[in-house]
C-alpha cells in the first residue's frame, strides 16, 4: 500500500478471482465458465465491430437493450446493461444501500458481496444459511436493509422458487431485493416475471456462464423503470461507455442465437447429472445443484486435499478457505470428456 492510499479503504480485502493460470493447460473447472465456444456469428460480428473502434460505442446500448427486452418480455426502460453482472451489482450497492440501509445477504454466498459493501463504505449484515446449506426465506423477514440473494446460490448450487422470493419481497415492503440469477439458465426458475408486480425487485443476469462470454464482460439488470433509471444514474456517473463496441456486438450476436444457448444449457444439465451420479457412487455428498457446478465433499477426503490432488493431475477446481465450507469443493460442469477425466482423477486420488 502506498502512503497515499485512502485511509477509508486501508483495510479493504479485494475479491479473489478463481485462478486463471497462464503457464500450463489445465482442465479448468474452477470459475464456472462455459466449455463451449460463443454462438456462431459472434466472431464475425466482433470482427466487423472492430472496424469502428475509433468511435465510442452507443452509450444507450439501444440494439442490445431492445433485444434483451424482447427476450425477457419487458420494455427497454426495464433493462440496464453492465460490464459483467458484477458491475450491475456494484451499481445496486451504490444506488440502494446507505448508512441506514445496510446490504443484507447470506453468510455463504457470492464472495463479492462483502467486497462491494466495503469498497463503497457501506454497512452490511450476513444471515447464516441453515445447516444443510439451504436459505430459509423466513430468516429475511423485516431484514432492515437491501437484500441480495444469489438464486441459485453460489457456491451451494441450491435454488429457491419464485414463490419463496416473493415471500421475501412481501416481508420487506420498503426495501429493494436484488436477485442475482447468474446461474438461472441451468434449471432454476427466473424471477424476471415478478418485476412487473414488484417495484423494488431487481433481477441481475450475466452472459458469462450460460452464454460463453465470460471474457466479453456483459451482464444486465431487469426491474421497474424507476429502479433502472437509478442504476442508469450511477452508470452515467461512472462510465457511460461501460459496454464496449466488441462486447456489444458479441452480446447482440449471442442473443440472435438463443437456441444455441438453450442447447448448451441442456448439455450441461445432462453432464451435471452424469457427474453427480459418478461422484455419489464414489461416496461424495453432493448438493442438489441447479447451476453449472456441483458443490461436493467426501467423508474421507479433506476439501483441500482433493483440490491439491486434482491440481496435481491437471484439473483445477475451486476450494474456499472459509471454515464453514473448507471441506467442500466447487466443481464446474464442463464437457462429457472433461467430467470423465474428473471422475477418473477423483477415483485415482481415493485409491491413493
Ligand atoms: C459469476 C457470478 C457473477 C458475475 O458474473 P460476471 O462475469 O461479472 O457477469 C455474479 N454473481 C454470481 C453469483 C456469480 O457466480
């Protein structure tokens, strides 16, 4: 830290992204990326857009926003785009939390939430998950702050129904509820339809997981017009050009190939089923994942030992040092061949 670094931020611990090793080829099952290439047409659209790189992109993201609105059955005024959904989430912390309105989220959830709170100097409160890692909506009654719920949750993979989210909305009439649906395309039900009835519901989604664009950085929020206007106020006060030309072109081309995304999601769900069965046969406890990852632990193999054993065998998974979940690993679902390699490596480690 330099002697110039803000005193306000001197104790800030940044978010730790999953490893992105540049040295050797791993089977990467640690950051929930898609194993499939972007939709056909993305490469050509990006190449075409690159010819106009001297010009700033459209700050209103008109075409992209119109396509998203059509896809989700809302109006363009209900959509705000972000440089990854992380940016939309950060906007939401800035827009809807303050000294009297802390952020409220689960103790085991997306690790970026406490970082967003701290970097913006906002108070936050964590609500423990149940012993079985589920989130009980009753624990969020009169939460007294802006609620952030990853649904399905990460890293547990467990999903709530929209009816359960609606319970949270009804028990918190005067605060915003943000539902982070980064993984919703892998078998959970979206809360986007609820945004028509609740003016305090913001749903956030991303192109990073189901749409093979993690490297493009594209996410979006959907909510009532007033909420979205607030987020645009933050967006135009920080970076009106947050969606660059290349990403915009990639996003538009991807939305034009929605069936490709749906096919890939079905494949991932099939491969998830295959992986869950394989791991259970090997004695693992596996949560009921509605995401493109599984969250697993083994009664006779430590979480860190499994992580290191797999890494030695060229497979990267995500291990968290947090005491409550350190016996677990989060394993991204990839291609069938990748999952076969994973199961073979796990078998090898267990036999050692
Ligand atoms: C991956 C992830 C995000 C962020 O994704 P972006 O790449 O920033 O769009 C947000 N929330 C959760 C729960 C995630 O796992």
